C-alpha cells in the first residue's frame, strides 16, 4: 500500500528530533542495544479495530484539530497507529535510567512510539506519542502494548493534572485497539487477557533525565554533547545559546539550573495536590519539569507521608509521598553526574593529573551549586504554597511551626487531605477563640476516617485556633481580606482530584463496554477548584470502605 504524503488532519509535522539527532542505523524492529543514537525509527504496529473512547478537546484545540476531525475515522486510525503518512517520522527514543536507585542501563521507549513533532497554531512544537502501539527495539522482554485500565488512568490523570495547574504531559486521545493483551496483574501467575488501548500523549519534549545518562555511561561524550546542545537550542531557546559552534559551559549550567528549578517547583505541586508518582526512576523525570509516565501513581487520601501506591515499592517505600522531594534531588544529582563529562578541560596537554582534576572540579562547581539550590527552592516554594493554601497574605515568622504542627495533627487519626484543606475555608476563624471545640472543628470533621478521641479532637481545635488567630490578624489589618481569603484558599485547594477509586469505577464500567464514566470524570476534573455541588455527594467524599484494600484503589503494580 502506498503511504499518503500528508496526514488527513492537516497537521504540520516538523520532526526536528529525528531530523537533527543521530539515528540508529539499523532499520529492523528487533530488540537490541542501540549505540551512538538518540532514537530508532519504528512504525507502530497496526491494531485490529481502533475505537475512540475519549479525547481532550483542549489538547485538540492546542493542536488545531477541529471537532469534525476528532469525530472522523482517520482520527481514531491515526492515534491508534494505523495510519502513518509520509510527513510523519515515527520513532522510539533511546534512554537509560536508574530504577529504584540502581543503574539499569538501556531502557528506551519500549511501548511508546512518537509519530513525530508538529508545529501547533500557537507556535509551539508538540510531539505526538502513542503509548501502547507495539514493540520497538527497546521493548526488551515485553509486548509494547498497554491495557485499557492503565490507559484510562494515564489519560484521565494527565488532563486532571493540567487542570489542577500542575505541569504535565498531556493526553489527546484514548482509543481501544481491538486487540487483547495478556497481563499478570497481580504478578501471581494468573495471567488474563485484557482490552488493549492506546493513549496519544502530547508534550513539547519527552526527553527524560535518563536520556542524558545513557551516553556518558557508555563513554560516549560526543552524542551526549549533541543531545544537550540540541535540547538547549530547541526546548530552552530562551537561554539564547549561540546558533553555531559549541555551547559554553555557562549556558549548560544555566540550563541545568533551570531543570533544578522546574523540578523543585513540580515537587511543590505534587505535595500540594497529594499526587504520588510511584516510580520516580530517572527515566521517568522530564527534562521540562513535567509530570510524565503515569503508571502505578496514586492520590493521597488519608494524609500519610509514608504512603506509596506502588506494590513494587511497598518494601522500601522509596517513592512514598513524603520522600518525593528527596528523590527528585537524588535524580538531579544523577543528571549532574551525567553531564559533568562535558566540563572536562578543553586542552589537557601539558597538565598533570592533579591539575586536570583541579580544573575539572572548578568547572563543575556551578553544577554542584545548582543541585544545592534545589533544597532552597523547594523549601521556599513549599512554604509559600502552604501559606497560600492556609489563606495567609504572605509567609510570616512562626508559620513554620504552624505548618509542622499541622502535619502532626493531620496524622492523629486518618484525615483526608483534600477534604481537610478544602473545608478549612469554612472554619469560623473570627469566632474561634470563643467557640467550643466541637463546633469549631465541625466543618473539617468530614475529613476524618475514624472518630477522634476527645483529646485528639481538642488537639485539632487547638491548631485551628492558632490558625484562626493568624488569619484574623491579617483580616484586622485589611477589612476586605476575609472574602478574598476564602477565594484564595479555594483557588489553591482543589475540591476534586482523581481519587484512586474514582478511576477504578470508570475502569470497571469501561471494561464492561460503557465508556461514559471516563468522559464524566474528565468533565468533573476539568474544573477541580469549582464547587460543582451536583457532584459533591459522589466525589467530594472520603475513600469508600470497599476501596480500602481493593486492587487499583489502594495499591497498584507496574504491570500495565
Ligand atoms: P516504566 O516503569 O513504565 O517507566 O517502564 C520502564 C521501562 O519498561 C521503559 O523502558 C518502558 O518503555 C518499558 N516497558 C514498560 N511496559 C512495557 C511493555 N508493555 N512493553 C514494552 N516495554 C515496556
Ligand atoms: Mg518510563
């Protein structure tokens, strides 16, 4: 069959990644180690019966795809990998990474194939990547497919995060492939067929920390430099690197410092909304500071810094909620180590080993400074975020103790983090000094999973009184403050997040052929900060008892 020249949706493919960067010279789609290349060209494997289940109209708009085009057969075909046209240049990326703290060597896109990069109407470049569209040279022992349940989770969570204001890769479409995929969901030998699905993910870049780690791990400083310089010139054009010739170390350092900042900011967001990624391996951290690779992630319900959603992580809890900022920092150290070889002294002739070593240390010192600045940036960002969510005008002396004490009080009995923060705005701060404990805590009492003892209740009341005194002092200074404060709190504390059991309810319905649950949740999560009273009885509620131990609601495996 002759490939059509251009895609039927009128997208403008620019394909800078594959145009500019070194390609794997082998064209065959066989599993192997790929050296000296940033990607392998590979076509998606056609699927049996593409069927569109859901799409994000905001992402379609971003790409300039009309509603009619979304409804066309070509759309489902294209974003299932069944329609590859001459203007696309499909490929899988080559990268490595640390998994659970250990260097894992080459990983790469084992089940993601980018169709190419398009120029969006707003002037941005967006890569369209199909997740679950068949094997690639990086599939190792796996099939390159994705199942419906994990695809629903990726589709919904990407868009939910976007609407929460959290940097993330986006999801254009969720399609059923019509193929059946074998999975051992519980890793207990009970494999079963599940519906196959494909999500089209969209981001300016899918480069990960691990993309930069693989080359130096193999002693290939040339490809490392090519990729770093290309990344700086394309995705970090605002750094104004010289168009030709080598990019100076200062600019590389600026780039790395920016990665440290955006990563720190991302951690603040995750902590705010209660998102636990679950697999913060270095191949799952985006160079753009986006949330990427939605796998066994989960949302905190009861506030518990020790919680991890990932069964594979249950033993050491490396990726638990409270550990995410430290892990981000650890991952940045790995990225710094990866790019350090670029800082080797240019001319080593006539230098002793000690002199080379000293020169190198001096050169990489700014990288160390950038890594160190992560903690400062995260702490400042976290404190500001906490002040804002608690309704303060600005951070003040003593707030740190108040934040610390809140963390303790929220763990006296299991307390729903989202409900607590949303309902805090309803606490009668003005009368806190005179109200009795029970009346004072009443607005937040919905957040408790179990009834607190009198003593626990009174500890919460004590915290609420300190908090009230703090906001009332600011209100005394500014009469309009009270109303503004509540609006401020509602704008930063979401009412609706993608609770684990909510996704599971939609998955159960979809597995049975009713996909409306997915679109209903997408609609709800498009406005997470709005009251939406018609949905509160169903979704502004604590985790139901049935979900406590149910797979997919409490713990998830990587088997997706
Ligand atoms: P993840 O934990 O999802 O980031 O995946 C880690 C590595 O395993 C990446 O290289 C993935 O591309 C690869 N991988 C995960 N699932 C599959 C699959 N079903 N088929 C092929 N490769 C996969
Ligand atoms: Mg990954």
